[in-house]
């Protein structure tokens, strides 16, 4: 499956799983997705544990770096 056939949500999840942490700037550049926080909110609602680490650019500007901590869990905390 190519990036063109995956949803932005699927692209973000695949990146978090297979590549690693993702920032908003990377997300916009790679997937043309401008609302990474909304995608992360939806993934969290679906049971994925995603942490956000506050980082600072070389110019001192803060940004969030999202990490996938655990795969999808059901309402009882069990892996799906």
C-alpha cells in the first residue's frame, strides 16, 4: 500500500510504529497533515498510548514530539 492510499491517521500510526517519534513539522512535510494533535487524540481514543515530549528547536521554540508507547488496548487495558 502506498502513502497515497493510506489515510493520514494510518500514515501517522505506521510512522510511529516503524520509524519512531513524529513532530508536527515532520507530519506536515511527510503526510500533508496539519493537525497531528487531532490525529493523536483519535489514536488515543482508540486505545493507543502515545506520549508527547516537549522539545526545543535550535531557535528556542517549543514543539511536541509524539512517541507510541503501547499498541492498541481495549477498555479493560488488554492488548487487541
